[in-house]
């Protein structure tokens, strides 16, 4: 595995790949890697010839400066994990390398995708996501890019961006990996205590409870009962929405194929997100 820190060196490495006509798969990450990320790498290996993983804590998608400061960074462990799972190129750039002076991001009108759920509580977050993902698409020119569905809204935004800008990249959503308890794997889990890891399982339990109601309740009724169940936990709910998987518009009266429950909650100081397809 090559560990690369500059775009110049990355371009040199990828020039050889492109000359031979090999396909490149991209797995963008913010580091603090875990088995969920490795599942993306392994999926990329089955579909492409060369797998590039970016490890970059992107400052433009954080709306809370303390969250950016506290975000776990484990570069040595990340590099070892990637090497053990067959990554070909691990790209660890600096902020200045990703965003040189004068760099301009194409405008992408996200509309409702940026107004609800994460967009409502983290204004500007998805502009940062669009900025960094577009930048990596531009530099790496992958044929396929792999994203975990734990960040359900992010996948919708990236798909929209890719279509809007007519980028020659196929976005490949990959299922959420979970701990044996059901808790979605996340780099933020590293900040939870042992007791908080147990308490946080209520997120998964609430989603599975909502799924069990689909046959007999409307989306609005399902939401109400799920919130009631969650209210007995120690976590603080930020939002719980049942949405159309394509438009992210909230459902109230009728179910649609792929209707998805999305939530964000605080376990102590740590903000966790998760989602589940309900029907």
C-alpha cells in the first residue's frame, strides 16, 4: 500500500494506473477507521482494480468547532488497518492540500435535501460535504465511489451532486455495519463510555420498533409511538423523521417504497445518527 500526502504524488501514482486502463474505486473517510469502513474497502475491491481511501477530517462540514476539535484522529492505526484490508493507496492530505488558496467549489442547489434533518440542525454541513467530495472526485477521477448508508442523507446529497454536475462517477451505497448490540458502527463511538455504549442501543431499538409498526400505523402514528418509546431513555433526541428516500420529504399519511426513518440523538456530549428502511 502506498501512503501519499500530496496531490502531486497522488497524480503520479494514478497516472500509471490510468495508463493501464485500470478502474479506480474511491472510499472517502474522515479517519478513525473501523470495520464499517473496511466493508466499504472490501466492496470497492470486488468492483474496481485500484482502491484509493482518503483520510481527511474535513473542516468545512463541521458546524460546531468543538466537534471538529474532538473528532477522533488515529492516522497510524488507520494506515495499518487499510494495509491489512488490501487498500492500494491511502491518501492523507492536509487542509491546504485539499483547499489551495483560491479554490472554488461549483455551486450545487441542494434545495430540500439541505433543509431537513441534518441540514436543519447543521446548516452549511452539506455544502462542506459537496465541497470535499467534489474535490476528491476531481483529483482522483474514480469510476466508482463507495459510501456507507449510515449517512443516509449524505448519500442522497452526493447522488444529487453527481447527477447535477454530470460527473462520470457511479455512487455505490453500502449497508450500515452494526455492533452485535445493533448500534451502528461509527468513529464517534470511540468517545462513548462502556455504559453509554449500552445506553446508545436505544437508537437501534427505536428504529426496529418503528419498523414493526408499518403494517398497522401511518408514518405520523409510527413517529409518535417511536418518540414515546425513546423518551424513556437517557439520550436526548434531536430529530426523528420518516422520509421519502428520494426527496427526503417527511411522510405523514401514506407509506412509499423505501420509506426510511432517520434520527439524530445525543448520548452525553456525543451526537449519533442512524436510519433504517421501514418498508
